[in-house]
C-alpha cells in the first residue's frame, strides 16, 4: 500500500511530476495575459472593448483573433486535453504500487516530453515535430492507466 | 500525515472547497442548456437542426453563435482552464500537511474569488474587473502548488 | 475510512471507472489524429501546412475546418466539460464512505452513459438523443458531489 505521505518516495515522485505540470499549465494563463497586453488585443468578450484604466483607447480590432495570443490558447487547449487526465492517472498509478524506478522514469519522462512539446509549439516547429513530441506522453498516459486498470481487476 | 478521512479537518476543508467548485462547474453545463432552450439556438452540431420533439421548428439560424449562450461557454472554458488544476493541486496541498488555518484561508478564498469572477463575467463587467477577480485565485493556485513541490523535494 | 488500496473494493471500483474514462478520453486524441490523417486536413496551426515527410503536398485548404475532425473535437470538448470533474468527484465520493453497491451502481452507470453518449455523438444522432444520454451522467456527478459535501459538513 502506498501511503499518501511525502516520506513515501512513490508519492513524492507523483507530487513532483504533478506540481511541475500544474505550474506549466497555470503559466499558459499568464502567458496569454502577457501576450494580450503586448498585442493590446486578442480579447474575447464584447465588454473587453469598453474604456477602462487598462484599456484607455479601445477599438473593435481588439476582439479580432491575434496570432500570438491564439498560439498560446492552442497550447493551453492541448494541455487541457492531456494534463487533467495525467494528473489523475498518475495518482492512481502510484497508488497501484508500481516499482519506484518505473514510476520515476514514466512520470518524469512525461514532464520532459510536455515541456519539449510546449517549446516546439511556442516556436512554431512543424506538425511532424509536435506529433513526435506529443506521442510518447500520450503512450505513457495510456500505459499507466492500463497498468492501474489491470491491477484493479486482477 | 493527513489521513484521507472526513474526520480530518484538513481533508474536510479540501472536500468542501472541491465539491463547491465541482458543483459550480457542473452548473455551467446546465446554464448552457437553459440558455439554449430560452434562445432556441446557440447549437453546435449540424444534426441539431433536425426536426425532433424538442426542436419542432428547426432552422439553420439555430447553429449561429448566440451571445447569451457563448457567454456561458466562455465562462465554462475559463473554469476548465483553472478548476481541474485547482482540484488536484489542493488535494496535494492538504496531503503536504499545511497548517489548518492556512488551508482554510487559501481554499475558501479561492472558492469565493471564483464565484465573484463568475458573477462579474455573467453580468459583463469590464475586463479589468474580471482580471482583478481572476488574479487572486491564480496566485493561490500557484502558491499551494509551489508549497507542495517544495515540501516534496525538501 | 476508505484505504487507498486496491484491496479495498470501494477504491477498486473507483479505479476501474476512472481508468476506463481516462482511456475513453485519451482515445479521442488518437481518433482526432486518425481522422486528420484520413482527411489530410482539419489542421489548426499555420505551420501545419509546411512541407514535411508526413505532409508532402501541403495546401491552405488543410487549415479549413473539416466536419469529420470537428465532430471528434466537439466530443473531446464535451469530455473535458465532464470527465475531469467526475474523476475528482468520484474519488472524493469513495473516500466519503458510501455503501459499496451504491458506488458500483453510480460509477459504472456513469461510465455506461458516457460510452453511449459518445456512440450517439459519433453517429450524429439527434440533439434530443444526445441530451437524453448526457443527463443521467450529469445527475450522477451532481449526486456524488452533494453526497460528499453533506458528509464533509455533517
């Protein structure tokens, strides 16, 4: 039995991987904010072109999609399609009692591939490169989920 | 060690904050349903303009974006960009053994700022106001995540 | 107290339901990949129409929304609006110590309704049918969340 205690190396491995992924995800929100401020646009709601202290010279063009802002929103959407499932699957996985080395390899490799995928997406590398960097993370997610399922029904 | 038992006040604090946030998130789905029925539109799939008992007089205009429905979808999207990460980060945080008062202040403050953010978004307050109400929740999320990461690697 | 151990039938019930839902969600990503390859389009980023080994004859039409790809993206979005909340709510629910039969009925029924909802969406059944298959899952989610909240404050 894995004890949900930071002294347990399996649980500590989970906490390190999970918190790094959450920080990565939250930073997409802030990166969106930064780019909206830099571009003075890329807004989404009709009320965002009301005159305010932060938007002293509003214009309807501020509601048009902005390439630099939309790129971060696509990255954030890709996070949403992957990270919430990883965060739960990885918790279940460490509770299913895998070997420590296996948990460390898989969870930390997941973190690394997501950071590389982010770097490739941010700098507009090819679709092939993005696919190459997304695939191992998705396979790790499937593997740890199947492992836990088999452990639960065995 | 925090025991995952409702008699543990740290875990009970988590459960109260988490369930309130989940109920908030789920109610966005129902609010979308209600507004689609009120507006008789804001649908998304081509098959949604087939004639059915609930849609006896279909029209292609029902697939056009509807402002009142799209507002709820934007609020729901904002929830998705924040709540799943909070739900996992807050669980890890209470397992990392923070002082009870700190967990109560941070988790309940998070809930309050999300409800206020929702109220501001629903009533189309300014972008500045929305940003003001989103920021403390995001900072709380970053704080509890960093706290847990530091506790895991210390 | 529920022990987070696969020998505990409540926790095993959670793990089975949760892992099945995660596998379902992850397969939407792969189904999107498959359809983008079949359609040779439905891409989203400007760099996706660069010439690469996987895209030897790029064209701007590849960035246009593709019906078969967009359908999977809508299904994936519906998963996102539901599954992350279910995954956390169901974990909290089993920790709140419900009767085993109740947890089994509710969590497995949730899984079944989500699979049926997917089948209806994939085959473009009517909006009425989709609503009929979405509703019980959402009510189960609300029920298990309220149960946990009441257990925490009682």
